[in-house]
């Protein structure tokens, strides 16, 4: 990775919160990542869409990782909702 390597858009997140989560996941996988907020974010707060950037050399890996993350199940298949809001 070169110091002056170009940053490119990997995805757009619907909110600053989700963008920060994706950024943290990418960083945890060893990929530098930045969240770029829009001017509307100053007025709308965290509900404004944000662009997630990675270094050009990490683009393919970041796309694959985010695609796998978005399609994976958050709740383990053997966990069941008992109907009272508790996962068993």
C-alpha cells in the first residue's frame, strides 16, 4: 500500500451509524476505511446517507467482505425467538 494511494468509494450507507459500523468491520479486517458525510449530515444528523471509502488496493476485498456481511445472518440458525423478545 502506497502512502499516496487513491481512496475510492466502496458503498453508500443509509446512515452515519451504519457507515461507522461498516468502517469498523473493515478496519478489523485490516483495511483502512473512511466515512465521508454529506453536507446534509450537519442538518439531518446520523440519518443522512454517507459514503464509505477504502484504498484502491483494498476495493475488491472490501466489496467481497461487505457483500458477505450484508447477506449473512446476524442471529445464529440454532437460536430461536421465544416470542417474548428473548432469544433462546
